[in-house]
């Protein structure tokens, strides 16, 4: 990525740096929201406009009534993508945190937005299940939740993500540092000291 | 409004002018989308970030499956409000064009966003019906469309809109000029020559 520092991506209107979508994808409990919430203040500290679109919050505001069938999941992810795109094209760094299990649907958002950085929060199923922060895996194993990603519904990992974060091997700080470094390499963030 | 020119509303992050929601409300065929589309390029020409959220387009992307019951209309308007607010707080001038017939729901968006400019496109029913651009009034009168605003469903006009546009008495250019003037008065737009 030696080109990176010479190819800062700027907005033609304002001359400031372009927005982008940082699309965190991974299993329930992988750490998507936690990482997005950890990255957001750092980016704000660097003077950037930042929004976090959390999967659960977006379901409340945009997708109430949708379930977890493939069609409903796709609709939910497409809505997040649509809103993220509106923000991104107005200079915002948008961090989304939704399981977004289907490769084709994520690729649809990539095609919509262009400035799309896919971040695979690659926490293995057994680690997510051992954490079970919301108690959902236990309920899924008990058959109380149908269509649970990783248990009874597929998760299709990205084939060529811009970044993979093995959260079971890296500290949170190391994960945040990798996100920032990747944004710098891709020209969406000015390196400090540059 | 003599305070206006000394109270430009700036964003604390960037020092640039704040975003706002220009909420066009009125009957079907009143001219909401037409005016929003006419105002948008002028604002862009003044260097502002602008998004138009058209009611029909938003229904497609965010509210597919919703009908025209009071509850579904409210959900649709709340979704537009939520997305408009996300954009507005990131410095965008957001122009929405949805009938948004219920006062309480519009006031909900006002409370959410703060920077909310309610523009009543006050074209009388008989003028809208005579225009009948989409042929909807004819179908509503024939009973083919239930719950049609102004015919079989209420429209609650704003009590204290920031601006009222009687499109049947003013040219399109005059309406656009009034919107710009009001934005300047309210501190959301720098007057030309200032």
C-alpha cells in the first residue's frame, strides 16, 4: 500500500476527506458494536464526523416488525446500507455493526456506496458462544430462537475484506489500531504527524 | 427577525454552518417535491451539502410493505425524521417531501432534530385535485384508494410553520426565493453578499 499516503481521498465539494462506510460484520457476540464504539471517539478526536449505526438500534428505528428470515435480514441490511450511504456521501465516517450474514447483501452495499471498508470481526463461533453476552446462544441451542446465525442460519464470511480482526488473538486496543492504520492506508484518514 | 444576521448557526466541530431539516408538508400534489428539487441545486450552488428525501423514494428504501393507515403513515414519517436527523446533525441541509399529515408526528420530528424548519406547502385541496398530476385524486374520489389524505383521511395543517407557501398565488421562483430568505433569517444560510 505504498500509494496510500499520496492518494488521500478528498471530497470535491469541501476539499476535506471523504466519508466512508466501515462495515463491521461477524457473528452475534463477535465484538462488532464494541469495536465500532471504541473506534468512533478516536476518529472524532481526529476531527472527523462519525456516526455509529448499531444493528439493534437500526432495527428499532427503521425495521420494526422485520424478523430474521433471509428476506427480512436482507431488507434490514439494505436499509442500513441505504442510510449509511446517505451519510457517507456527505463526508461522514459511518461505522455499522450488524451481523449481515449474507455475502451477496454486503456486496450490494459495497456496490451502492463505493467507499466501503469491510471489516470482518472474525471471532470464532466457540468464542462467541462461550462469551454469550446476551444469552442468545444458550436460547438458540435450546431451540427457543429459530434462524440464529452460526447455529441454525448461515454466516458467510467475507472473501476479500479490507480488514480481518481476530478478536480472540488481539486486544481491543490492537484491533482499534489496525482499523485506524487501514483507514490511513486506504486514504480515508490522514496519518497523525503527516 | 433582526437578530438573524448576527446569529448564524455554526457547527462546533467544523465551524461551518449547521445542518437543518427543511420539512415540506402538504397535500398530495401540493408541490412539495417540485419545490424541494428546485431549492436543492440553489443550496448546493452556495456550497452546502444537500439531500432530498422524497416520500416515495423513502417508502421504497425504508418502508416497503407499509400501507397508509395512521400507524403506518406515522412509522414512515418517523423513519424519514430519523434519517433526516442523522444527516442534519452532520451538517447537511435535508429537504424532505412527504405529505406527513399528522401534526403530532411532525412535532415529534421537530423535537428529535431541533434544527427543524417546517414549510407548509399550502396549496388548497381544490387546486391539488384540479392538477391531479398522478391521477390519485380521481381514483380516491372513485373509492379506489382508501385513506387518501384530504379526501378520506385528515390533513392537519401546521399551526406555527416557519414558512407558508401558497403555491397557487406565487410562482415557483418566488417560492424558492422565500425559502432561501427564511433560511437566511433563521441563520442556516449566509446571505449572498454578506
